[in-house]
C-alpha cells in the first residue's frame, strides 16, 4: 500500500456538545431582531393614532395596550442575552468582547422596558404634541444609546472572526453597517423614520451575523485567537 508523500489523514469531526449548545443559544440572536421588529410593526399598524412617520417604536409601550410592547422588549432582551452566551461558546473561551457587547445590547432592552419612553406627538391618544422629558424618558434614551453603541462596537469586533473563517465580504459589511446605524440615529432629529431604519438595520444585521457564524462548518471552527477577541 502506498501513501502520497506529505498527505495528512483527515479526521472526521463532529460538533462538540458545547458547540451544539452554542448554536442553539445563538439562535436567540438570530430570531430576536425579526421577532421584535415584526411585533412592533404589527402593533404600529393596529394601534389607534400611531404613525411610524411621527412616533418611535418605543412609544408603543405607552397607553392601555402598552404592556404588549413591554413584553416585546423583555423577550427580545432575553433572546439577545442567550445569543451572546451562544456566541461565546461558538467563538471559544478567548472571545470576550464580541459576546459581551451583544449581551450589553440585550440588557439595554430590559432597561428600556423598565423605563418607558415619554409620550409625545399626540401618542398615546390625548398626549400633547410637545414631548416633556422625564426621568424615566431620559433613562430610556440612555439605555438605547448605550445599547446601540455596544451593538455597533460588537459588529466591528465580530468582523474579525468572520474574516478568519473566510467570510471577508461579511467582515467588510460588519465594519460598514455601524456607520449606517449611527447615521440613522443622527438623522432622528429630522426624521423618526431614519431612526427606526437605523435601529432596525442593527437588529437585522446582528441576526444575519449570528446566523452566518452559527452555520460555519465544524472543521472551520477553532479556538479564538487574539485576532478574534
């Protein structure tokens, strides 16, 4: 029997239980954004007086039916935190910052649920046109700012493991998406729709990145190097 010089036997690799659990948890980050946005869109289309051109999706937590959006925030936060734990398992023990930043983003949804946005622009029904900033409204805005800055940072960090696994186009996009998200936020003073679009883009891109990392073949996974952290 002959063997080609330099040939290396290829071992059959199967995902470890930890990696399989990681993929299951990462599914939380995949579904959180579409679920949150879908539930918000459905509420926005059915709530009297709500107008996506004038009102932020966070304001759906106000009024008699506001508990639905509050639950939406809580569920999305739980799914994102589970997704962060899954990413930690998938990327390896050395990958700290990416999952931690995604987890911070998830926690910001819980804070947003605890501190609702202020009424304004005539929503909910009977609210004044002008928005008067309250303590809970300020806390809500701070939670959103910290959460989305963390998400944008997470995209930049996660670009490295994407590139390391051969997804260079995804890595480039992960460095560009934060620019679009922040541009939407910057334009919020002019257009509420720009803010909603920026926030929605961030949620959907996280879902796409989590799905891409979770779907990588088992033989392409390795313990995270310093470049992946």
